[in-house]
C-alpha cells in the first residue's frame, strides 16, 4: 500500500493567491513567461520559469537558473507572499477549464513507491498528454494534419478517424500551440505541398 502523508505546505496568503497562481511552467515559453512576470512580480512563474529573470542568453540548465529559482522563492517567503502552514495537512484542490472540473488530493508520498510504480507517474497517466507535449514542442514547419492514424480520433469522437475530422484536429493544434486555426491551416498546407512537391 502506498505511503501518503500530510505535510506543511508553503502557500500564498489569501489576498495574494490570485496573483501568485500561474500557468504550468511547461505550457509557456520563456518569452511568454517573461511577459507575464514583467506585469506580475508575484507570479509563481518567477520560481518555476526563473530564467525569465536572467539575461536571454542564459542556458535553461545553467546553475544560475536554479539559484535564481531559490532566490525568488525565498524572497516570496521573506516578503510574506508565501507562508508555511503551522500544522501538517492534506490539501484538496479543484481545477476548472472549459467547463470541466478536476478535483485532487495533495499529500506526500514515498519516493520508493514512486520509483517502484506503486504511485503512477504523472507523465504516464495519459498517453494523449505525451502526444500533446510533443505537439507543443515540434516546430510548426514539421507538422502535417492527416487522418492516417485511424484510431487516434479527436476527442470526444470515437471510432475510426476520417478526413472530416481535419478541422477539429487543426482547432486542437491551434489551442495547444496558442495560435490561430488560420495560421495552423496555412502553415500545415504549405508543409504538405513542400513534402509532396506540389
């Protein structure tokens, strides 16, 4: 059975919660994070995308990036933006997006349980999440829209994929890449023409 314990979370004080709350670090580029961070000094992106507070040429994996994350986190604590709870707790959270809600429970688990597969790794909970991550990171000039993967239909459709699904695939791709459907259609059409010599 998995070990799951309460802990003392470091959380934003209630009046700062909305300004600390941030998009997940892996859905914003360095440039997007900087735009958000420049407007909002309390954004948690200063901690999980700290390279935005360093010169543009700084490598993402440079030790300076991790040092900056620590410095930014400690400053948020020192300035009273984040405060540690006095007693260990379990935390319930709810995320709502596009009318759908997801509720979860937060606690501490054993690293051994994680490494041994007792606790399912976040990145392996849904195959479509892995695919979405690849789609976000690939250069748009390398992407084609096609329906040759007959059983990878856009949700919520089931069954075989067909060319009629291309508009929905383009719409989902635009959403994942935070761009317009028009740009997706223009670029992927040019990609197809280049590939097939049309």
